[in-house]
């Protein structure tokens, strides 16, 4: 592999997976000061990569501008005109990224792609006779791609507090910080990752009796409706759903004392800002490598039911039909762990 000076990087989704690339990209650039990176992902995620030296972000709208195979071809041609890239780092390894990297290879640009450890993860999630052992962290899998390109990179896996000043428009929503701030990110893409909402509400109810302020995170219209209902019922709670940009959310998160999150994007956004996370795990398991960067295993809340994990991503229906891995977790357990971070 010739020495790379400008690397083209792909990671298109999901939000949490893209967020996990950020500490790796920062480490690569800081430890290889001659290097430049162009990172290609969705427009919604550009805010994760602000103010990173020698990082160019290419926002690819995969729904409108670059949809389907013709969109992939258009994206390749657009990127090819931008620069003479020395190498491609594929951090996704999906159909779109495979096509793109092979197009670049035909044009003389070498590539390295992520080893997702699919066979190991099948053993981890099978039942019975699962092989329950820690697998390589996803962030290290990302780093291995750059190592495969001949670059030096060492990850510290430590939280680094990055508290940002809050702008006036955020303070209008939050008020000044006069007590402990707790973030609650109760949603995920798949049911197997979501702590039952009635139990999440019980967590909010119990915290409402403490001297804290709660900020509720989500994204969809349904999540907005749920969080607004909680906001109306519990004085300590404020819904942030669809009220802030991603940059504003990150600024607010940086001022939290702790975040409660599922195995989902909320955990990874808090990790970017150096905020500890009390993470709640159901059908998935941190052994698959998706624990937030720098987060402590001591702050994981999960049940040890023998069929868990049954899924890497939480997308498999529960074969027991009862999601016991989630219902076995008592709200009081979560509240007690969060209370450790309350001043």
C-alpha cells in the first residue's frame, strides 16, 4: 500500500454507528498530521464532524440526490472529480459501499474495508450453546481499517469531557443550570432494544421527586408526542424532540451530568461529549462491541437471562414473546444507578 495522504471514507448509517466513527477519525488525524480525510455520509450527521482539522465532510443525500444504482454511479463520479484520493476506507461494508470501493479500485485507488466479525456474532447470539465472550469493539474494527492502510492509530477508550457554552436559544428551553441535569434517550430503532415505555415513565416519575432536571431525547413524530405527554405530567421533564438541531443537542448533552440511554444513538452522542451513560440493554449485548466509546461496563444495566443476547441489532422478534430481558429490569435499579451521578 503506497503512503496515503488523502483518504476517502464511507459510513452511511445508522446514526449511532456514524457517531462511533468520530473518535476514531479524530485519533487518525491527530496521530497522522500529514493526512487529510474526506468523510462521506448522510447530511443529517454532518454536525458530528464540525471543527475537526483536515476533515472534509461530503453530505450525500441517498434519498434524493444519490438513490439506487444510478445514484451510486453519480456519487462515484462526483467524488472522483473532487480529488485524487490515495485510498478508500470502507467503514460500512454494505452493498452501496462495496460498489463504490470497487469502482475506485478499477480506477486505481486501493481500499480496505471493515471486518464486522459476522461469524463471531452469530455464535454470540445463537441459542442454545451460545459463545458468550467479549468481541472486538466496533471502534477498534474501524481503527483496523486505517491500520490496514498503513497508518498508525491508538485509541485511548476514555471519556473526554467537552462541555460547551449554551447559546441563548438553548437556554430559553433549558433555563440556567442550577441542579443536576439528566438526559433520557428511551427510544431505539428496534423493539428488542427499547425498555418498556411504561417503565421508562416510572423512572421519570421517581426522578421527578429529586432535585434534578430531565431532558428527553428522540426523533420521530410519535416519539415527540410521547415526550410531550411526559413533559406535561412531570415538572422536571423537558422534551427536546424536534426542538433542536443536532449541533444544539450535542451542546446540551455536553452539559449533562449523566445520560440514560438504550443501546442506541443517545449513548454514542453522549460519548462524543464525554458524558457518562447508564445504558439499558435488552436483546442485544455489549459483548458484540457496541458499548459507547470510553463508557464503563459498571454503568450497564441488563438482565442475565440465558437466551440473551438473541440479536446483534435488536431486530429479531422475541422467541419467548415476552421480552423478559427488558421486563426483568426494575425501574428502581435504573434510578439507583442514575442517582450515583446526582450532585
